[in-house]
């Protein structure tokens, strides 16, 4: 459908970009200096279809740290490493209704509620296999490479600031180790978590990552499989129910697309079978989601009837 309509669709995205550029609400994340340096004016929208058509508008090649958008993808790697049953014994799949950095664990099982919030993401990072820390890191980077279709890099300054200021994440990790939910290698696992958050991507990369999930786990640009087909639905269902922090329910209801946001200002959304959407705009709302990102996705969803349960 989109192929025949490529030119008008590109114009639609350009108009969306023009219409949303003047929005000036929200605030750039400031908890680490590396994020605080972002311009509130940076703004990009990218769409990549499951058959590899690409649409990029605005600052689509400006690099930023992926932050929490890494979480579903690392969850996928953990599933490949251990299988569903073991992973789900360490992390649940229940929305929290709480902020991304909430310290709450499930009272009955001591598990983090889901892999899309920090508790669950740290538990997930713990599951990455490797004979030593270097191999775990390399496997993490390999995973990102398959999704974005080029070498993945960690921005060292972001990583160092995450590590220097991550006291709350450190507390969460120690609490989970106390409960035996993660292994006795907290510092290593926290480093991996801070590194996964500090991977550099641009908005186009986000759309390719989304398109890879839309395409059953195969990157439509490179043709390389990034995730076993059987786990694609795990990522998509948890993104739909938990991907947008404590706005997840509202998002699922109004926009109806599996998605994940990060405090770097990125959002990735997936139209299953059809395309991936990336939006990048650093100013965040009070829940930590990109203001322009949420609005652009809402508008795209409404305009094209993209809600996964749309039947009209
Ligand atoms: N590195 C950030 C943190 O753990 C990621 C948060 C996010 O994108 N929501 O605080």
C-alpha cells in the first residue's frame, strides 16, 4: 500500500514534522550532563517499511543515546539465551503503572514487574550470556548491530556519567541480588546496563529496529535475522503493555502500537507486518516520554488507522 503512495507519504511526514516543530513544551532530561546538552529543537521522524522502503525527515542522522529503547531488544537476547521459562522466572510481564525508575518488586516472587522498567531491565541485562564481561559486552553490541545494520557503539561519556550518577539503579540491583534474582556480579551487570543505555543511534536506526520487529525479526535493509521469529511476539506484546512507562495503558488505548521510549528523546513504534516508526525529539513530558514523539505517533496512528485493534 505504502509503495504506490511513497511520494504522498513522504509529504505527509514532512507536514507532520512542520506542524510539530513549533511545540515547545517538555524539558530535555538533565540527570546527566550528556543528555542535558541536547537541543530542544532537534527533531526527526523516520519510517522504514517491512519491505525496506525508507522515509526520513528532519535530523534523522543525528546520534543520541538509545537509553530505555534498548530494553525490549536486550529482553529478546535474554530470551534467545535462556528461553521463555527461565527468563520469566527472573522478570514478569505486568505493567507497573509506576515511573521507569520505580524500586518496586513483585511481593510474592521478588521479580521485577516487567523488563521495560529499570528493575526488570537490570535483571534482563544480568541474563546476557558470555564467558566473561568482554564477551557479554560483545554479544550485546552484536545484537544491536543486527538490528541497526551497522556497527553499534557506546558513547563513553554517557556511559561514564550513567555509571557515576546511577545510585538508584545501583540500589535496585543490590536489592535484587539480595533476593537472589540476579547473580553475584552486580557491578558487571550494572556496567552492561549503563552501556546498553549509552548505545548511539539515530532516528533512522530506530525505524529500522522497529521495521525488523515488524518484519518477523529480519532486518529488511540487510536481510539479516536479528531475533528468532518465535520471540518477536514476546517483544511486541510487552512493548504494547509496558513500553511507555506509566503512560503505557493510555498509549495502548489511544495509539495502539507496540512501542518503547527512552529519556534521550527517542521513541520506536512498530506497525506489525508493515513498518517501524522512529521519532526523535529530546524534550520530555513529566513521565519521561518525548512530547513531540508521543504526538507524532498519535497523529500517525489516527490518520492511517494504525491501532492494532482497528477494525473500521
Ligand atoms: N539510563 C537511564 C536510567 O536507567 C535510562 C532511563 C530511560 O531511558 N528511561 O535511568
